[in-house]
C-alpha cells in the first residue's frame, strides 16, 4: 500500500480537480445553479457525490441525465455507499477508504465531462484551438490518474504539449506518493499541483502550429 494511504483525506482535498467550482456554496435548487451551463452543473453534481456519497446526491446526478434526455445506471454506485457506511464504523479503515475513493473516482470518470463533447464538435468544424482548449478543460475535470493520463495520451498526436503534461503529471504522482503528511510537505504538493493545473490550461499555440 502506498504511503499516501496514511493521509488520504489530506491528499484527496489537495488533488480534487474541479478547482473553479466551490461546492460548499452550491445550492442545487438555487437560481444560480440552474443558470450554470450543463457542463458546469454536471461537474458540481459529480463533485458533490464524490465528497458526500449519499442517496440524495446520487439521485441528483441521475435526475440531471433524465433532464438531458438520457439515463444513468446508478445501481453500480450503491455498493460504494454501502462500503462507506461500513468504514465509518471502523477506526482502522484508512487504507480501505483510500481504495474506495479511487473506485468512486474511476466510476465518476466513466461519466465523461461534457467539455469532451464540445471538443469533438470543434474538431469536426476544424476549430483546432477550441478543440484543444475544451479537451484540456475536460481533463481538468477528471479525478483518477488513469483517466487523466489516458486523455492526455489521446490528445498528444494533435497537441504535442500533452506528452509533456502527461510526464509532469507522472512526476506529480511520484511526489504525492513520497510526500510526508506534515504541513510543509502538503504545501509543497499543493504548489506543485497548482502549477501543473495552470500549465494544463495554457494552450501552447506554437506546438500546435508545428504539429499542423
């Protein structure tokens, strides 16, 4: 088991990647939430479920898809909620809680951020910069290491900088695994994470032009 399992909660807080939406301020019945674009609504709903896996948050996510005219199979998520309830009754469940979080994140990443649909539309219309920017925004709203690296690698043939972003993310993973749980170590990890996210959303048009 990796060292990061010893301080799961701190790492999870640091690495949550819906970084421009403040869930604590979100009221799903408020007019401000209703006015959000669907892609932002989906991001909020996924984040709420990940942070607080309850029937209410699961129902809110399902209702979103119903309103969009599609369906979402939520039955496969309920075992996670059952497991979470079991772990709350135990004092030695930190490692299992870390594994559970990873499984929940992987489940949520199967619901692809709507930014990827916008990226596909832009690609079909030969709007290369919009294709790249929407793809990167979608990657920023993923949770699991596997999904982030997979999407970066898929983007790399048309956006060479994605290769560097993937390599830098692997270094961030290594830093996370070797980091201590003290304030200074967590501050260093937070700084590295913020730097990677800032770099992620800065489109390198020179690299794009060379590829084209």
